[in-house]
């Protein structure tokens, strides 16, 4: 018995097949080989095509099937993880009306700020746990204000994972967790927020059917099953945003447990059993995958937009023919502090932890007679780690005090320089695991389809592969404080 996990990322689609009996990953595939482009029609805008996502999902599944390592007909359930906060809009025929306005798009910041003022800061934070900010509801309000002809044709709004589930099953559903990440959910009254819907003038009819996150969100259509060599009628049994799903994949389910990831964006995600919020909405709180009326489990999320995207930019511009592994080796040749070179990695849209300021990325202190590629690549990795520390200190202000952080051995955590710098500058040990988002989505499907009796059973074979301990914290602290001073001066003049 196998489980299929789909991870709809910003850069590509990853898919995995997991053996339900052993919880082991049998095969993985990624499509396309090159990173998917982000369309930026204006500065601060970011869009992608949902139809291109769907084509890439199909190609990834076919590529996975071609490994010959499993019988696709033995897949019994499908789970989906997806890039959070994106807006997908379709008409009554389930046809996409415009490209998706994705998570790092900044165009709706001012609309969200106005909603925050109109609803009231205290009321917003108590009920929504966030400012409406630059999230999905505000993106929809932007479409309503600027593209009324498109808005008037909308039958349903979706997040990216809801769209892929719709293409697989023909059904459109959502969950409390998904609604909370779009800032549609009122935690205090346990309902869709009347204040947000009324302020923006959004009809409740645009919201899909709300179902439990771990449940059957539709069944695979016959034509799609035939095209992908799968069995018709199997359920899509789990849908989650990539960061709650990353926490699930790392078995971060209980209050006090913390996960981190450093893919296109960088995230620290801690589970709480309180309806907590940051008064400035610099870190955000959403319903965790285990949230229910009885268990108010929330995920406190720090997001840094420019992590893997910053490293990708550097690769393409400074060493396009090198692999990321080769760049990591180069970075290791530079000393702690990168010979004085510093990087502010904030060039991928407005940063929530910087009060929604869009500062742009900067490479600072270049000495033309001293610095080389090794210094550049190390400075970028250090700058990203420093950004994590800056955000983690905000989480600490809000009561999150992690003793250990769990991370998948993937993306920037494949770099020994980055992983050790992260540990040294935060002062927190990191446990590394093999699981990734697509494996987590597959295991989530097993929970949703009742193949596993509980989440604990789904992760009973979960094992840490390496633990990193702080080694150079004292050496890094003055380097970090210099970096922080540069950032805060820029923010003050911003």
C-alpha cells in the first residue's frame, strides 16, 4: 500500500511515494528541471500560472511512475502541500481567470494596512491573530478594486493546493488552516471573519466548502487517473500549506516543538496551544494541522522571503555554471564573518518581520582588492542566517523559547556553512531529518484516509540523522550585532 505526496513549491513540483507499512520514501521526482519563473509585471509583484502548476504536477507524477520502483495502481491516497497565501480564482466552469498572485507579491500591503486600521488593531489581533496585511484576503480585495471584470466572474477562490486538488477531483474545498493563512478565519468566534468579509465587500459564496484538513477532499477522476496511470476513486485526503506541512513532516505536532526550513523562503515555525499574536504582526499565527475546536493548536510563523531565492540569484549571476554543492564548498573557504563582507537578503518582496518594508537586497563593504567569490557566497549564507536570528528574537519576545529546532536535510541545510552558522548565531541545536515536504504530504494523506490511526503512528519510524550543536556562538555574536546595526539604520531611514 502506497501514499502519494505532492509538494507545490515556488521553484518546482516535488512528488514522493511512501510505503504506508514502513513509512519509508520509495521514490521521488521533481519537475521541471529548471526553476519555475516568477512573473513580475511591476516592482514588488509576483505571479505564477496555475495551469502551468497543473501541467508540472502531471509531469512530475509521470516521471515518478517511470522509476519502476512501485506499482502506481497500489497508491491508495494523495496528499498535497503547497506554497502558502497565493490567490487562485476560477469561474463556474473551473477555468482560471488570471495568474495566481503568490505569497511574495507586495501589491496589497496598503489595502491590508487600511483594513487593519478600519477593523481595529486590537480586534484584528484578537480575532485574526494577524493584521490582514499582504495575505490572500487582501490580494482578493486588490483584484476587486483593480480588475472588476475578472472579480465579477469569480465563482470560487482558492489557495494553490486547493486548485491542484480541484484538478485531480473536480471538487473545491478548503479548511480552517487554509482560511486562517488567508486571514479569513475568526479564531475568537470560530467562524469565517465577518469583519474581513464586510470590510472588503467579499461574498461568502466565494469561499469553498470547509472540511477538516485530514479528510477526503474529493476522489480522483477517471480521466485523470487514466492519464497518470493511477486508480480512479482514490481520495485526496490531506491539504496543507507548505510550512504547517513541513512541521508535520518533521513530527512537530505538540506545543513547544519548532521546525525550520530554508527553501525559496526561510521559515521558523513553532507550535503553540495559545491564541498568541505579535502586536506588530511581524510574525504570524495560523491554525496548525492539528487545530480543532478542542485543541487550539496554532503555528507561529516567521517568514523570510529572500533565502533560497537570494542564493539562487547569486548562483545565476556570479557562478551560473557551478552547482549549489560547489558554491557551498566555495563558501567554506572564507572565514567566519566573510572578511567583513555583509549581505542583507531582503530582495524578494515586502518582509513581514520588517513591518512590511521592502528594503531590497544589499551586498555591503566590498573591498575590490580582498573579496572574492568565496566571500560572496559565505556572506550570503551568513546574511540569511542572521535574518533568521533577527526574526527568532521577535518570536522570543512573543514567548516562543525553542530548546531545539528540527529541519529537513534539504535546500540550504545541505550546506555545512549555513547549517552551522544558523546554529551558532541562534544558539539553538538543530536536529536534521531526511523527510521533506512531499514525504510529509504523503504521510498526511495516510492520516486523512485513516490508513494510520494517528499522526503519532504515521511518524513512529521517524529518526534524527544528525544533531548540530553551537560551536562558534561567541565569535559570531559581534559579527551579527554589526549586521543588525546596518539593517536597523536602513529601516530607520527607509
